[in-house]
C-alpha cells in the first residue's frame, strides 16, 4: 500500500508540473489510494482540471479536492504550515491515544487535514489533539473508518 501511495503522489506531481508548471502550488497526499489535493490554483477551471488529471492516475480510488482558488501561497506561509504539522505530530506522540503511523497530517494555510485508517474514537482523539494545537485554524478529517 505504501509503495502504491508513493507512486500515486509521484505520478500526480509529474502530471501537474507537465501541464501547469509553476502556475499552481499543489500538494498531493495519498493514503490507502485516497488522494488529498491541497494548495492553490489560479481558477476554478484549473482546480477541476487538476482533479480530472489525478483521477486518471492508476490506483486512485477517491479524491478529496481541497485546492483553494487563489495565487500561490508565499514561502513564509508554507514554513508556518510545516511548523504546525510538526507540533501536531509531537502532540500525537506525547498523548499516545492511537498509533501515530495510522494517521497522516497535512497542513495548508493553518488548516490541518488528517488522513488514515482509524476507528471513530481514534479519529475523534486525533481531531481533538490537532484542533487544540497552537496555530491550527481548522481541522478536516479525511479518514477511512475501521468500525
């Protein structure tokens, strides 16, 4: 599964770059072949085109398109998002409410997206921890549930 997800991310990034070059800032995150798209695209049409492009990648089961129609975010914003992701991961490790490797964290513009295969209780615990972390504006759960 890990290798499939990595392949999906690499193929998707290549296709986006070939078609849109640096005119978009898109993050592709795949977990169990479910793809989360975050970042910025200049128009709603480009956002939709990216989703269509990624849906054609082998093994993609589903797409959550959270791309914002906006100009590319500045590097300072992206650095802040990386810091937030690190803080959330650290809190997950400290709290020990679930297996950390079952949850993937993506932060875009202060919004934390949580992906993974978890129980409803684990999802609630992860969302609670993430939402109470400094700098987090909002938490969006993109989980698959085991129960």
